[in-house]
C-alpha cells in the first residue's frame, strides 16, 4: 500500500511537470495560429473585400488548436445581428473561448484590441490595427518560444525531482 | 410582399416593431424613412404611418431613431463589413437582399473633386422593391416587328413606373412569354435597380436568358456586352449623358436591338433633347412608349411608331 502511494506521488509530480511544459507549448502553438489567422483575415479584408463574417469563417476553416473556435464564435455572434457593438461581441467571444485556450492575460489584452475597428469602413485603419495586433502577438510568441526552449527540460526535470524528493523524504 | 430581408437589417427593437405592424400596412409599404432624432415614417402609396412598440401608429407617437439605430442598420446591411460596401456608400445607395434599395445621406467627404465617402449618416430611406410581373404584356407585342425587337425608347416622368416596365419587358422577352420566341438580353444595370443584384445574384426576375452587368456605367457596359456576350437585345435604364447616346449608336450599328428609358413628359420633351432628337430624326428608334401615372402608375399613354409618322399603334 505504501509503495503504491509513493508511486502515485512520483507519477503525479512528474505529470505536473509535463503538463506545465505542455501548457507553454500549446500557448506558443495557439499564438502562432492566431498570427496565421489574422494574416489571412487581413488579406481577405484588404485585397478581396470579403465581408467580415465570411472572412472569419474562412479563417476558422484553416486554423486549429482551438483558435478556430474563437473566429467561429465571433462570426456566429455577428451573423445573429442581436448586438451592434462589434467590440463587445469580440470580447464576449474571447471570454467564451478562453477556457479552451492556453493564453495569458497579456495575450488576451492584445487580442481584444482587434475588435475596436473590426468591420470599419477604413480598410487602411483595419490593416494597421491587424498589423499592430500581429506584431504584438509575434513578440509574445517569440518570447514564449525562447523561454520554452530554455525551460522545457527544466519543467519536466523539476516535476520528476520534486516527486523523487518527496518519495525519499517519506521513505 | 417580402420585407423580411428589410427586417433582417434592422436593430432588434425596430425589428420587433415591424413584426407588430399590421399586415395591411406591411403589404402596401413603399418606403421606410429613418432620420436621426426624428420619428420613423412608413410610407405606403396612399398614407404615412409612424412606428412604435405597438406597431404602426400616428407619426406623432412614432419611435425616434437614434445614432446607434442608423449605425446599426448600416452594420447589419454590410454584415459588419462597411469596407465591403465603400463604393455603394459613396454612391449613396446600397441594394440589399430582396432587391430593396437603401439610400443614405450624411456628411460627404470630398477628395480631389469626387466623393470619398459619406460619414455621420443622418438619414436612411429603404425603398421596398416591387416587381409587377406581367406589366409589360400590353407593350411587348407592339415592339416586335419582322421577327426582331424594335429599338424602343420608354419615356415617362419620375415615379411613373418606367423601370418596372423595362424590367418586365426584359423578363418577358427573356422567357419568350408573349411572343413565343425568346431573346438573349444584355442588361447594363448601372444603379442596380432593374435586376437588383445582391452578391451577384439578381433579386428580381429578369428571365433565364438575361446577362447582367451590375453597377457598370452604361457607356462602358454596352460596349462590354457587345464584345463579350453577343446579346440580341441590350437594355439600359435612364440614358442621358452624351457617352450613353454614342454607345447606343455603336450598338445599333452592329444590329443589336436596344430598349432604353429616359426621363421626360411625352414626345415633345424627347425632341427638346438635341442628341436624342437627332437619333429620333434618323429613325434609330422604331418605337416610343410613353408612360404616365394616370389612372395608375405604369399606365401606357401611347406607343408610337416612329417610322410611320409617330402614329399611335397602342
């Protein structure tokens, strides 16, 4: 029974280390997908003049890792025509999808600013806004990647080490 | 009458008001006028009504439209994509699903002597599209001679139904409804009023053999159709500019039949327009159809045979 408990403690700590590592990895993937999605959205708006709802659906089709859900929810809210305020709907979409994303508070704040001019008549303004959001997200993704590369092994190692330490102390 | 597509572009509270409006008013509505800080007015052919929480009401009790309402309508019309209807905003009207036309006014932004955009939208006028299927059946037999369509000029003052009649002539000829013979028709719909295309799809019935050049200036459109679609008949609405007449003459030279409309009151008005008078004198038009609104909109006052000393034939 005692051995089983020790095995459980060791495996739980190891798993916690791997999960934290995985969380960071997913954040990077989702940031990259957001950047890809916004790049496509920018081109749909700027070059093809695709209406926002169709453009968002298009972007949702070619993004993944949970980011597609964000664009889909926003497109759905716009199509419902229950609300006029685009910013409000974008913020609501972010809140609804945040449970399934692995982004940080700072990432969400950057994302929110996309809603301020989404659908605006001035394409140049929208383009600049999307470019700004992309550049900010790019910086976050780059920082996260550097940190991840440095600390990935550390997170996993710490998990195992903490587990082993507890087991040793208990023995 | 389908005004559901109009309800679709309204903010929710106005949508509810329209849902509560009496069936009789909805059936006969011609225009819905929404002006900033003014009561919403629904116009039928014979009367005006306000719009409130209980539906149609006296104008004095009508709901007062707000800036958010006007902005909301524009956002809904464009699918939250104002950039996608920038050209239409510049022109001052947008065609929505169902073929209804939404006119807008506000502060125009002028750049290089042309309108860049309209901002601070202060009023929206929604004109309900109204097809009158069969309205041309008394005209079509008179514009057909020697197995071809005569070059026809439809003349009428505003609001007498010339666009409606032209649309039905196009539909009639395209289906081959009255003549037992059908024609390939090229339509230059400069103001999107005839076919009322929405997302490239004609919202009005213009027949199965009609090719539409939507939102295209008439002079360019006529030339483009001649080159690309080899139509038997070209139809255009409201000619008037010099380049329109020139393009029409080019089409007549290659043997395509022309059906067009022009603002005017009777033949004398046409003869006062030098360029048109010249074309009529040269007998480039075979028929002149004169419309009036008496006893009702779209009434045919006369159909003149130009080649036979302007004799009335219908």
